[in-house]
């Protein structure tokens, strides 16, 4: 069912309130913005599928009670970005939840298995890929696009029940609790700009003084990108912002300086007594593989 008006959305919410499960997926664009632009919100119970058009309805917050209803398990597949979007667009954290990609790893499937591969393995259904790379912001949507969007949630209840049964039989269902609790932590979806430097390319090649400058650059770029709702690399690329190892003057970086800089670089806002240890620790963390270059 394609829902493109407020009355239809509110009627759907009323019908499915109290359902045992609610499968959720989103379609969004992020190529030209910092924040994802929600283009579709798909929801499904055992009995009904709704393709909600956020570009047409007046108020998405009416789905908040569904997300917060403790009687209903919210189902996702690789749901990190979906949850981030729901937090921003609806203002609610889905709970309790179950992520089939996370659970699949405990049942012998490959790490980070795709939704289509999992549906095929569990349900024996091969999903169409016709509209995988569609522009979801364009209207009107074709029947093929709506069917594709529906497929992303329609099988999740069946996959969930089969996986849950298998996990219970193996005594592994409780193993997932820490992962799902982490997914339901709002702090996970609000990264400190001053930690963003850990994701910069080549960060492991920097010395302590350069790490200090890289941290200031990454924090400035993150805050500016949020304010302008612009992709961070549209402001300055990683390579354009990182200090060169051969640069004679490593103190300045696109107008950002390490605060309180003296004859030797100091970490911004850092205490002189623990500055050296904290920067060295940060470098060790970066080199240990805690961060993922983007």
C-alpha cells in the first residue's frame, strides 16, 4: 500500500499498533547533503505492507508511537543508517529491535551479508535488482519501484522468526543483546566532531604534531558541513586538509590552529601536563585499526 497523505498514514498507524513485529527500511539520498534526505519509509507487519511517502505526508512524527511500543519488535537489516534517519526525521529511537544482518553472523552466514542473499538463503526467494540504483526523490514512482521498496521489508518478519527459532535452539539469542543495545544508544548516531580525525585517510602516517592539526581540521570541517548541510568532502577533501609530511610549516591548516600553540604543537583544549600522553594515545589508537579510513 502506497501512503501519500496524512490521513492514510494515521489510519495505518492505528491498524498496526500492538503488532508483534514491524519491519522497517528507508530509501534516501545523501550525495549532495550532509544529512540523508529521506525519500521513502517502508514498514511491514505480518499482514500489511506500507510504502510511506515522506515527501507527501505532513507529519512523520505520528509513527513515533510505533517505534517506541515495547510490545512490537522493530526489524531491520543493517539498520544503522535507517535508525539514524528515524532519529532525525521522527525523533524517536526504535525499541526493542532485531537486526537480521547482525544475527546472521551467529548462524554461519557471511559477515555483513546482504539482504537479498539472506532472503534467498532463508526464504528461497530471489529478489529483483531492477531498481537498485534508482533516484528515490523523483515522483511519481513506478509500480516497479514501489514493488522493489516493498520487497525490502515484506520478507523480514519471516526471516526474523526463522532466525530467532534457530538462535534459541542453539542457545545464542542472548548473545545479541549487547549489539542491539548499542544500536539503540542515541549517542552512537551523534559523533563528536573532535573524534572525526580518526577516520581521515593517511592518519596513521602522521606524527603527534600533525595529528593535532588533523584533529582541528576534521572538527572544523565536520561542524561546517553540518551547518551547511553539505557533504564534508565538498568543503575540503581529506588530502586537501591533511598536513604534508614534508611541509615546512605544519602549524596552520585551512585557518585552524592548535589552540595555545607555542614552539611545539599542543593538542587543542588539552592540559599541558597530559598533552603528550593523550596525543600519543590517540596515535596508537589510530594505528591499531580502531578507525576506518573514509
